[in-house]
């Protein structure tokens, strides 16, 4: 059992939903990332999605694009990101970490070298935005051999047959993109998300995490009622941008944003 599966099973047994925050590694500075990861856990994170900065993040809106730019200004590389996870693991061996990014940095590093380094550092899952499962034959077995969960995206337009096919190649959880667009681009329609997620649950036994458009405790709770977890990204990254000059204030701001989401999700279990 992977660390991701273990955490999600435990939460399910407690009647609770996973809170999965996303931040971009190296933003606002590589020296701060590990500290921010611990801050997210203290504020209630169950799983962390750690973005690998990339020069052309095609699925992301301006907020995360700018985060990638800030990280790349400091030369944040895939190897450094893996090193951040290794540093995080020195004091946290329980919170799953998913690397979320694009294929090019992995290909440049070499798939097997990447998989070995990720496993050695304590990474638990890989979500590669621009790698559909039909094109993952070379890399997916490397992840499976190392007990790294391969996480794939589902969209509002994904057909039933494709949901089934993607689920067969996935492990850990599937990531449902709740809007038609890039990150941070729109407000979600909770009723539409609920209907789609309920339908996805009929087609796969995997947990379903919902991301894109979750901005506050209210939307987190609304999505948490129908999903197994909520994924929070752009609003956190925007908070980092607005508080990047003061690390102490940044950590407080992230906590003030994330902790009410944790409380809102936990209220669903009572």
C-alpha cells in the first residue's frame, strides 16, 4: 500500500475528506519551500502537491505561471525539487507528497533516473499534466516498480469510456479538473461538479480529488460533500505572491487561508 492510499483509506474510515494544497517549489525562493510544506501540514494538509516549475505551464493560469517564473529566476530545477522532498522527509515521514508538473524536465533528466531519485527522496506520486496514459508506456512501469502512484487528470468533457481507461492506468487517486480552462480562471459550478463526480464514482473505485476553482472554506466544503478530497492551488500561490517579502507573514497568511478549509471539511464528518 502506498502512503497516499494509506492516508486516503484512513480518512475514509474516519468519514473525513482529504485537504490537498498545491504550491510551486522554489516560490518565492528555494530556501523557503520546505518550511512552507511543514506550514501546510500544520494547517491541516493531508497530502501535498508540489509543483515542479516549468517555463511553459500550459494548464496553468497567470498566478501559477508567475510562480514558475519566480522559481526559475532562482534556478529551481527538478533535481532541487526532489532534494526539497528529501529534506522534508527528515522530519515528516507520514504526509504524502505528489510531484505535479510537465514531462519535459523528467525527459531531460531521464525517466529511470527521475523515478529512482523520486523514490529515494520519499516522493509518493507523480502527476504529469501533459502525459496522457496512452503515451505513458515508457514511464508508467518505472513508477509502478517503485511504488510511485501515477495520477492522471479527468476533465468535464472526459467520456465514460475514457474515464474507465484512465482509471485503469491510475493509482492513488484521480484528479478531476472542475472547470473548462486553466488554473485560477473561473468560479466552479458546485452542482455541475457534484453531478460529474458522482458519475465518476460510478465508473471507478479510485478516490476522486477535485481541483481548480476552490478558493475558500465554503467552496471546499461544497466540493468535499461529493468528493474524496479537495485540491487547493491558485489561491495559495496568489497568497505567496502577495506575502513573498516576509516569510513569517507568508506562513501566517497560508495558515489563515488553509485552516478554515480544514475545519469546514471536518465539519462534514459530524
